[in-house]
């Protein structure tokens, strides 16, 4: 099947609420030796590294590689600590849908501001990490388009033929804009950060409330 499907993670595959990013926020608090360091910081559709840099700036600290590496140690520890909890739960009907696409032979990949280690922990928790061939992640760029370019380059390098169709599936207007950037079709899902009204204002190719609504488009055979 010569179609490539890109998925966002938080709010798309993983249910997004106040618990979703506890490992990240705890690691930031531990790094800064404070509490509520993430208060007022908008993390939606941003790279984890970009968010970390903003938090440092709010605390009048400069970013450097040493600080970043120290933070990653703390973050990895928090991911391991939360791995056995229920902070990461499947969003809507994402798991059966992704598994059905995988069984049908689709090439699937990820575009996320999430660091790859966080993405792996989250998607392993809900049992679909191995459904994705590759991805672009928070360490690949500060901005979404750079991350998307990395994802596409990786997938193209792993496949011998060009794709007839490419879709980007996500819960924010930036996912829709990313689809346009890649020359792909956009599928907006209303289960995450942005409302249906806000998503429709960006004129996605499709707007859904549940993944099952895509059955006729992608799983009709």
C-alpha cells in the first residue's frame, strides 16, 4: 500500500490531560529546584527542547548543552518512574485503528515535538510503538516544520518508492499547517488541544471526532 501516514502523539494517539506530561514537568522542577516551573507555559505542538529553553529564559538562565544533558538524565528517570502508572492512556479509538492500519500494510511514522525517548515510553505503554517505521522528534529541531522534514527524510530513506499519498493526522492547527508544508493531506481530530471550530478555521482536508470515521477512506477494502 503506497500511502504514508504521519501521526502526532499527544492529543492524537495519547489522551492529553493534566497528567500526560507529569514526567516532563517533574524533571523541569527537579532541574530548577522549584515547583510549578511549567505554570503558564504553552506546550501544545511545540518541541520539548523549545519548551525547556523557554522555561530557562523565564528563570533568567541561559541554555547550553550541559544543562540540556543534565535535564535529559532527570527526564529519563521520570519516564521510567511513571512507566508503570496510567498517566499515558490511549486517545479515543487510536489503538485499534493504528493496529488495523498496520495490519493492512500502511507505512506509518510520527511527527512530534516529543523527544524520541518520551515517544517510545508513551507508545510502548499503549502497545503501538512498533507500528511506526520512523519519526521526527523534539531533538530533530526546535520548530515543527524542521521536525516534519526530518521525519519525511527518514521515511523516504527507508523506502525504495515514492508515496502516492501522504497524510498528516493531528489535533492542532499546526498539524494542518505541517501537512501543507509537506505537500500532504491533513486530517484533524477534535480530541486534543484545539476545538473543532479552531481546526476548521485552518481548512483541513478532513476533520474527525473518532478514528473510525476514516474507515471508508483508509480501510474500505
